[in-house]
C-alpha cells in the first residue's frame, strides 16, 4: 500500500521537524514491509527532506515538473532532471489543481515522458469534476485523460495512477464505496495492471470505510498529510 503525502503549497524548513514522528512510527510498524510512504513537499523542501529521511525508507517526490526536459529560458520553472538531482524519486503529474489553471492533456503527456526519461516514477492524477459526475460521463473523462496523458508511452511500469475526483478534493466528500470500487476496476482494466491510488479528503475517520475497498493500492493524501498524527493514524487504521 502506498501512502503519499501531497503537501501542496504548504511547509517551510521548520515543518520538517514533524517528520521524526512519522519516521519513529514507521520504524517499528509491523506491516512496514507492505507499506511505502512517499512525501511530496514543495520543491524548496525536497533536498532538506531527503537529508532528514536518509536513515529511513520513506521516499521523496515532487509535485509537478516542466514539460521541457532540456534546460531553457523558462523563468520560475523546474524540469524533471533538476528534481531528480536534488533527491526526488517520484513526481505528481496532472493534478487537478494544475489542470484547472491551464495544464492540458498534451502538456501532461510531455511531462510524464520527461519524468520517465529522468528516471522518476510518476504519480499520474486523473479525475472527473462534479459536473461531469452529474452528467454520468466519469468513465469517458477518465478514459480520455488516460489516453491523451499516456499517448505514445509504451512502458507504464513506473506510473502509478491516482484517481482523484475533483469534487472530493478538500471538500470532506468521498465517493460511495461501490462507485469507487467500480471506477478503480475500470481504470485497472483500461491500464492493464497499474497500481491505482485514491485521493480526495482521505482522513483518519473515512479511512475506516475506504480500507474495505479492496482494489485500491494506496492513497494520495493532501490536508491530513501535513499533520503527522493524522497521517500516522491513517496508516495504522488501514491495517486494523
Ligand atoms: P485533500 O486530501 O486535502 O482533499 O487533497 C487531496 C489531494 O489533492 C491530494 O493530491
């Protein structure tokens, strides 16, 4: 099971002081072998975070990368090889918070190709909006995001899919268990055997419900991942 923390635009150097709680917990966690914890902090914290986690099996990823894999005059941007060079092993691509501000499927496709070329593993986010859900076109939307996002990518072994319904992000809402099981099943069939994670308002309460959805391979956690107690609780409760 993957437990991926997406810190979004939160966190300064001092925020790393909370990591020892998660490291200590994880060191003695009985199910440790079947768990992978990945932190995706803002770019400013990737390097210091990898240093803090040196003695731990917890890994670090980034939250986005530029679509250009060479260097260039792109003020304010960072490409995949730059992320790799400071210790990132993963990168989140296609998050709805970026799609919403103009990131297209084509850009996402270029970003994924660039990340794979730099030997980063990709956490590829897909998900429908509330309007699309109401129109009952969720599967069509996901299918298109997958098709265009992974266009001409043959080897998808280093790609994890994160199904994040846009309407569940930061709202406290989660899909009905049957809907979620069906959607994950659909994605897995479409992808032929990728791991599929769920993201959207995962917290220490609703994990008791989510953990019974047997085809989910882990969670991409926003808000709750910034609080070590909540993050640890989510991991613990997934196993009891
Ligand atoms: P929340 O857990 O805060 O809803 O965020 C989910 C998310 O966007 C993770 O990428």
